[in-house]
């Protein structure tokens, strides 16, 4: 049996801890993408992408997944939204609270509802 010493932190834990440390220090998080889940129990949920690590994304929406516990999801299971209005990108540069995430997502959804359908 191998030693029962302290476990080494998994890379995912290090990333989540890094996000938490930045928030605790009063540093805002910044994002430049949104993502829609395309697989899993959260299918069709809109998230803000907080970080990217290889083929994994760290996602939060302020309701189901807060800044305190972002969701780790494979990039192949989401549809990325990279073309965003400038006003939304500005909001995404100062994320400090779950309320900011909710406001970003709501702004995007309202904007999409107002777009006329192409016929």
C-alpha cells in the first residue's frame, strides 16, 4: 500500500482555487465568451465562460452554478458564443458577483429575443 500522505491537488482544484483567490482579493474576473450546454442534465443552459484549461471550460451562470463553484465541462459538450456586442463584452470585464453573471446572461437573452427572425 502506498503512503497515505496528503493528496496532491488536482489541476481542476487549482484552477477553481485560483478563481476563488482572485475574487477574495477583490480582483474582478473577466470573460469574453458565453456557452450553451449541449449535453448532460444542464442541456440548453446559458453560461459565462470564466476560464479555459485545455479541453475543459469553467462555467457559471450565477444561479445553478455560482462563482464560488463553477462547473467544469468539456468544450465538446458546449456551443461557444464568441461574437458578442461590445456593450456585453464591457460588462464581462468586471465580474465580481453572481449578480453580474445573471445580468450578463439576461442582457444577452433579451438581445436575442429582440432580434428579428430571418425569413
